[in-house]
């Protein structure tokens, strides 16, 4: 019997190998952030760069192009999942061959250098020293955007945005953001005028107690600890692979809520990752959809579920138990803890901003990075533009305050342009998912208050997680919510929660 | 200006990439043993297998053969290190192309299956169930031995032994082992007749206290914590890479000494790894020499240094301090702790055997595995042969006791034949190194007793660590000790310590 290996089957084998390289990259990155000794960085950096080059070479091997053509010509014999897989392979391949290895490598080196300089300069509020390296990174990002734009027939900025959120264009983002710009500033005024300060909860809270609380919340939400972990890192993140999903947080002695909310946020990411289709783990179609979809899952858990009054009814006794809170102390009451989680404040820093001011931080960055990529703004003009934007949107001057202004985020300094909008797209999407879930799950608030998250997570699994990349984000939204992304649900959610 | 890339330079680039794949393999293996959630094993196994296949393919690319030939033809222009590097590359390449990818893959699959069956069967003392899978593994090991033997012009068993200890042949091992067989049984009788039992030290000892003790000992010996860690795993090991060296131990509430000695043993391995030549980290010549040399470094620290009276003079106050021992209690006195570390006992289990009976465990395994590879012993005859050997060498019957007999070690069940002798070669070598070091370092015992290990580790660095694979093990021994491996130093060491 002769076995015919089809072009499609050969591609699956090749992408399985790529998946295994990604497994290694993902675990080495986790290790770097969580356990690696501090002087081992250079060797780790070299290893990660070599794996990236290896993956790029595997992907751009001359044979791949031929196999993709042949598989697409014979795609009648493929089933729906295979066809979606082939489509995802083509997308990855097109983007890889669109960039020369020289450009990829130059970007990586420039970004690593810039990020290193930035890290030291930020703590000294020294803008001048980052101008040159950031200029180099930006020039390479423009080159990348142009090269990708040519291949994908997109405007340069759209080509970058499309990397993180397939099919989304700057025009779509602008339309949504214009809506928010008209809505949020006034809402913030009204909320600030009427919000009350919570009673403060007395620490110190030991890291071990906080960890046990976090783990209990994760378990209750459905995180599978036989295929995942919770650890500590400088910035919370969700990493690893679907069969080994690792989230992190950090602990503060005097504030358990920030850490707990980070755990719940990352748990949202983790549920998505752990819930991906088991049969397609090693193939592109088995991956998560873009960054906005991922963020919608973390914000669904954090913003729609965990920062709700109902959730605190469930969580308060567990919080008090793990953190040794005094019985009968009003500070530990659900209502006070809830009030604690929904405080609004105009502030300089995006990370840690509340959900009402957060989109304004994003809108500022989106507008500036579009101008940067379009060559309408130069690096040396960033501080003034930042100050002007922050003053306009949040009434805060960052004049001379680079560390808390345009130097606060790692993104640009590490070559990441086009990513920022996905945070807010995710927030809008989360509200839309939650509205749809509330319609389909009876008494959802009571379930949350009782800690019965099973039906809610099952709804997410069915509507999103187990679909992988079978469909686009837009198609999933249409199927589960009946319409494309609509900011209405986010705005209604904010009004209900903060003015209700 | 045109840049000429020489064949040798191309090989360096290719082997750098292999080094980075090994970096990933090494870290993923550490992760698997130390932090990986228990259901993530299959995905990790697949990733590791894919990386191994990738490395094999890189190594056996048609171009490599041509590059090696060309570089060897032009080796006059290379310096000493480069020439040694080229020699190491050729060795790795010859062994890789000597095995078909099909055989490598079949071995990996059979070994993984057999190991899994063995793990469950051992705890149930069930020999019958492992006969078939072990037979399959053995058949593949014979095939590998034959294939490598043809390429290397060696007897099959020698070809395997040469994998772990270049240039060493079964004949050499037999000569050394015959010497030990004539010496050890009588020595054991004499030691047992005169040894005294130590006072027992009262626990429990918390894992945290034990860890802090271990870390202090590591630091004092020169372990670099900015490029390494100490963690917990089921079996102690030394892993990672030179720039990120990770050792492990396990802790028992009632016995701190076993864990401490494991830490010191692995620290010996770690000092070797951390001390490899910094300029050659990414090339074969910058690697450790074989398994015996590695074991000689761990046993130098554990057996020659740490289980000495002088070491306990230094260590006892630190041990008492970290483990909250009672001042003035004789159990915590240096002499009693020393007595504790040198107890001799005829026992079933190799791991944890004292240094006098240990070689007899190894000799038994060496004799059986030679017969297995030579097809003079079949898998079904192993239990009887084991029982016969244990009775002869240690006066212990393992009749019907498979778990504590021929099923105790993972080696054969995971396809490892030809490795066992290196443990005892390492012990002999360690004694020879120590004798030479004692001649060249004035008052070595006083230095040990004062915790001044700097000159001793510097001696190891100079004689061994920083040489990488520049020379063979035999050449290093000749240079530093004036003669090839000689069991005399080991025997003298045992007599001095146990009868002295």
C-alpha cells in the first residue's frame, strides 16, 4: 500500500514543528520573567533570537509557498477546520515572507537595545537619551509597516494593526474612538462628582495568604491547575501554552485588591488559552484569535464579572477568610469591597487606570502612533504631543514629566506599534459578550453572587474558546451577539455601574 | 570590501544554532522536573522530541559534511582552540550521521513507552510487564550500538561507552574494575567490623532551613547565584546551561544530611558547568568533557571535600545554626556529623550507597549490560543474573525482589546502556584529582576546615573547567596528575578515611 502524503498534510507537519518551537519560546519567556537568575539574560536573549530565526527560516522555506499553492488548489477535499487552518497558514506565511530576515533581525537588535536604554532612562526621567534609539526603532517599524502594507495592500499603520487584530482598520478604530471621546469626559465628570471613597481595609497581607486567595478564585472560575500555574513576576501576564498555561501576579503588603484583580484578569486570558480546541493544539487554527479578542476574555472576567457587586457578594467571605479580616468589620463587607474596585481617578498612568479613564489613555497613544508611523510626528515631538493630549483628554499636564508621561509604556521602545488600540477594542467587546451572555444565561447575577461560574465559562467556551481561529472575530461576534462590535454595550455598562 | 566566510566560520554559526536549541532543551527539561504541572507532560514530550529532530536535521544537513571536509583541509589557519573545536564538531557529526532518523525516533518512542511502564511496574514489583518493552528498547540499543560501532570501528558496547566517555573502552574498564573487585569486598568486611554508629541528630528540619543551609554552602564553594539557582525535584540533578546553571535537591524532615550531600554533589557538577571557558560557550569545544569527568567534579566536592573530617569542622557550626541545633549537644559536634557522613552498609540500592559499596553496584551493572548488548544475556534472564551478582558482590539476595533489584534504576528502561561505568570512573578520577590538588595547594586540610575553598576551586578551574574540550580527559589527567587514570588513589583514599 502506498501512502500519499498530500501537500496539506506536509504543511500540517511543518506547522506542528513551528508550534513546538513556539512552545519552547513561550516557556523560555515565562522562565525569564519568573525564575531566571538576573545575569543570565544575555544568554537567554541569544537563545530566543536563534529560535525566532529558526522559526522564520522554517516558515519561509521555498517549499512552503509551493505547498500552500498546491493545498489551496486541492482544498475541496478538506473539511471546514482544515480549510480554516490552511487560511491561517497562508496568513502567517504571507506576513513572514513579506519581511526580509535582515529587517527582522535589525528590528530585534534595535528594539532590544532601545528597551534596555529606556529601562534605565525612565527611572531617571531622562528623555534625551532615548530619542536616538527610539528613532531607530521607529524607522525600522515604518519600514516593516511599508513592506507589510505592500504585500497586504494596506496602509502602513493598518498593516501593523492587522498583525494584532486581523481585519480591523484604523478607520474602524477611529469611528469607535470618536464615539468614546464624545462620551467619556462628561461621564468622568459626573462619576467623580458623585463617587464615595471606600473604607480602607487594614493590611499587611502576606504574599502567601494572597496567593491562596488568588488560587481559590482561579479554581472557582475553572482554571485547570493540572495544566497551569500561578507565579510571581514584575508585571502580571499570561504565558505558556494551552496544555501548560501560566499566569503571574505581584503582591503588595498593603493592597491585596490590585493583585487579586490582576489574577482575575489573567485568569480570563488563561481560560481562553486552556479552552482552545484540543484537537487543533499544534496548528494555527487552534490558536487564539487576535489581541482584542484575548483582551475581551480577560476583561470579561475582570471588568464584567469580578468588579461587580454580585461578585463581591460571593468573594467577600473568601477574601476575609484568607486575609484574616475581622468579622463584622464594615471594611470587609461586600459593598465596601465593591466600592473599592470601582474607584475612578484621572491619573497619569495607563496600567492601573480604571475602566472609564483607560480608553482615553489608549486614544492618546493610538493617535500619536498613527502619526508616528505616517511620519507626521517625529520622535522629538512626542513629549509635547503627549502633554497636549493628556491635558486635553484628562486635564493633566505631563510637561517635563517623561517618566509618568510618554516614557511610561514599554510598547514603542520595544518596537510595538499598532497594539495599543486592542486594549480598548477588547473592553468594548467584553461588554458586548457579557450582554449576550446575560440574555442567554438565566439569572446570571445570582449565579455570580453564588460563585457558580460554570454556565458562564461554558458559554464563553462555546461562543469563543473552542472555536480557535475557525472563524474571524467579527463572525464570532455576529453569531453570538447578532451584530459587529458596537460601543453601545460598553457605554451602557459604564453608566449602569458608575451612575446606576 | 568583500567578506570571505570560511567553511570553519560557517560551521561555528551552525553549531551556535545547535547550542541554542540545546539551551531550549535543557531549560524545558529543568522546567519539566521542577515546576511543570503534572498533566502537561505529553505536550512537553512532543516539544522536546521536535527539538531533538530539529537538532538532528540541522546537524546532518548535506552541507555540514562538505563544510567539515573543507575546514579540515584548511585547518592550518586555525588556532589551537578552533582546531579542537573542529575536532569536537566532527565527533558530534560522525555520531549523528551514523544513526538514521528512523532509528533515533524509534528509540525515543520505545524508551518513552518503556520508562512509563517501568515507573508503574516498579512500585508493584511487577517484572513480567516490563519484559516486552525492555526487550524492544534493548533491541534498538543493540542496533544503535552496531551502527555506531561500524562508523567508529568499535565493538558495539564500546561504541556506546564512547558516547559518554570518549576514548574509554570496555577493556580499560574491566582492568580497573578487576582491581576494585579484588580490593573492595575485604575492605568492606574490615570497615564494618570497626565502624561505630553516630549519635542521631534530632529533627524535624524544615525545608526552608535546609535550603538556606544548602545555599550558604553553595555560595561558600563558589557557586554563582547571579547565574544559577537551587530548587527542588524528585531526583537531585544539575541542569541548565553555563550561564544559567540550575541544581536541585529534595528535603526530608528527619534527615538533613542526605539533602545537604546531594546539594554539595550537584554543586560539584555546577562549578564545572559555570567554570567552562566563557569565550567558547556556544561551541562544542566549550562543553564539558564526558560523563566520568563530570562525575569526578561532583565527587571531588562531595566525597573528597564534603565527607571529610576537615569539612565538618568548618560546616558543623553553620549546620547547627541553620537547623537550630542545641549548643553543646554532642550530636551536632563536627566529629559526630563526620561519622554520620561516612557510614558503610551493604544495601540493595545504588543511589544512596556509600562510596565503598557503590563501585560493586556499578560493576554488577557493567557486567550485565555488556552481556545484554553482546546478546549473551536476554532480558528474561536479568533477574537471576542480578540476584547472582548481588549475592556474589554484596551478599544480598534479590530473589523475587525486583523493585529493589534489577528494576531500581531508570537507565536501561530509558535506553541508557554504557553509562553506568562512568560513575565509578568518576570516583577514581576524583581521588586522583584530589591527591594532585593536595600536592599543589599547601595545607589543603586546614583550608577546608577554615572554609577557604577559593584556592581549591581555582585549581579545578585551571586544571579542568576552563579547558572545556580543548584536550581529552586523559590528557588533562596526564598534565595535572602526571599519569593516566590510576585506581591507586581511590583505594588509598578509602583506606585512609575508613580504616585510618
